[in-house]
C-alpha cells in the first residue's frame, strides 16, 4: 500500500517506510523522521518554480511532472519505492500544504496505475 502525508506531520508507526520525495531537504525536519530520501522523484526545480510563481497551471504541471518520471534517475527511484511497497506500507512525504495540488498525490496515482 502506498499512502501520502505531509512531512511536517508527526511520524507514526502505521506509516511504514517513510520516503521523502522533495528535491531540497525541508527545514526543521530531522533525518530520523525519514527512512529514505529519493530526491529524483521531486519535481525539477524549474518546474516547481514555474508552478509556484503561477507561470504554469496545475494541468501543465501535472503533465510535465509525469513526463519527468520517465528520466532514468527517476525510474531507478520508482523501482526502489515499488520494492519497499512489496514488503509493506510506504508513505510518500512532501512539504506541500495542499495534497490535491502536490506531486506526492501525482506520484501515488502513478505508482498505483
């Protein structure tokens, strides 16, 4: 099972393997709150900046993020997440406050397809 959670929420035993999927380490988060950091699953910085500044909308962001998952670096990290998911629950972590407009929800859907 693959779930999503904001990295700033308290860790719970039910989270299973906690996977951080951000390019940059989030401020104020201890390394002990994350099991593995797969930064290649975070959006590339130009894409993230374009979305946050409003230069591109959610539809374009979603399309470009999913397209970026085809990169070899991202494919290696996707394989790692799938391997963790075979042995138990995986929680994808990101700092975005709105999970409906965050790459963690896009990644979960991509992995579950």
